[in-house]
């Protein structure tokens, strides 16, 4: 069996995505207990009880310790740093505070991305959010397409600076029962964003840590096209997120979207499914025209072995309502595109397991009391 020193050395490969240091250096490895039959128990201290990256530590610690041949099982437990330990960590990092886990109450983070622009990714993100809200879910949308931000317009939200709470958290505006946040709220209308990687990283970190998202079933993140700085930053900050890829049926678009999937694999983001947009156009006479070809979404889903969540047809109202600031799913749920998006939203819900309550066995029924009259004893 490996020694405690060897295991602690292996755990240096586990990086805290928020603090950018390994958990050994941060003194977050509280205990290592080596048991018989190759079982190792590791306890990790978190900075906050509702740490949003707890799953990241669970997986990374198990992988690091399982790399030893003699280890058969790894049990990862958690506790929380006390005030003295937090103070010592802040002093070590030279920080006045530690991350408070702004996403601790967010159950699922879904990054919506594509390999190229022009596939309707932002339109689908906005409508998926409204569709999930229509399913009774609490939903937020983060517009991470910093250069091509369009979510505020699609939700019809005024480009005013959001208010700030007494806890110094940004309060996201709510439109169509969806919480919305975008860089567009902090810039002059139609202003161009000319930022390099570090500035983008800081802005996105603030949107995740300094926005009062509250309790959400789903936070949808509208990614920019391609596989650049923003996508990698979010993958680092949100290791528990899932990735939904948007493509068109066109073979070229499908191949480009494949690169987005490769990016997700490299940064260890799970690809949850594919949505094919612009799948077909139906003319007023009922004739169907595959303007962008056929089969690209299904081919990509088969290649990645993930579900094809939906095939959204081309309809004029889908574009018109995006420009009007009223998502089509809310404006006309009967439109074919709206129906397809509702189906894709239900597919996303189906991918998120729900913990069912444990049924308690009913108490044994009391024996029935005898009925009738008492007979006199002889």
C-alpha cells in the first residue's frame, strides 16, 4: 500500500479552481486514513458548506489516489474550514476574503456552445431558458458571449445597470420568469468589447461569484462561438457544468461543432447532448425544404454517443420574436420551433437525475379489537 506521504504527494495534482492552488498547499487535506484491503479514506476541508465545486474535488481526489495499484477503493469525505483555518488561509493567499460559493444553490449548470457563429445558439439559449421555466423550474441565463452579447435584447430587458443588494451582490433582472445577467448591462448601448484574456476571466469570475443567483434549478450559460478564452475560463470555474452543443444539419457545421466537443473533452466537461437548429423550412403550401441539408445533428450525436435533444425547424416567428424581445416559447408555444425547443428542454430535464424521497415502511396496523357481546361464564 502507498504511504500517507505518497498519497499526499499525489493529491498535489488536485487544484482548487477558485483559489488556483493545489489542495495540499492550501492545507485542505484534513486527513488520510489507510485501511486494510486497499481502502483509503480522504477528508477534504471546504471553504464553505455549499461549495459549488464539491463534485470536482470528489472526482479529482478519487482519481489521484486511485492511481496507486494497491488502492482498491477511495472514500472522499468533506468538512468545512473553521474561522481560524479560514483566517490562516486568507493570510497565506494574501486575500481579504475567500470565495463564498455564489453558485452553491444552483443545481445544474448547462453551457450552450457551438463551434462556429450563426447557428442560432443565443436564440436557443433564451428560448430553452423560458421553456425550462414553463416546466416549473427556477432558471437563470448568463450571457458569456462577451463580444457578441445579445441576451438582454432577446429578453427585452432594458440596458440599465442592475441594482446591488445590501450584501454587495449584483441583483440580476428577471424577465419571463428567468434571471438574466450580461456584460451588456454595464456598457453603453452597442459598445464594442475590446478585451484580452485576463480581463475576460475577471469579468466572468465576477458574474459567477458576485451575482445573487439564489436558488436555481438551471443556470444556462450562453458561450461565444469557438473554443477560446471564455470557454476555457468557464470550464475552469465550473468543472461540474454540462455542455450542450448547437449545430445545423450542414455537414461543415457539424464538423466544426465537433471541435467544440473536443474542447469540452480536453477540459473535462461532459457533453450532455446535441440540438440541431435550422433543421427544415416548411413553406405555406406544406412543402418541406432542407435548406441547410439533413442529418448533421444526428451524425454528431451518434459520433459522440450522446442524445439528440431536439431538431428545431426554421420559422420566421423564431427570428422575429428574438428581435422583439419576447422569446417565441413564451409568445406562441404552438409554433413548430417553440414545440421543438420545449421538447429539447424536457430532454435536458431528463438528463438531470432527481433524488426521490426514501419511502418509509408503513407502521404495522394495530390488531382489530374484538367485536360482539361478552358471554357469561358457566
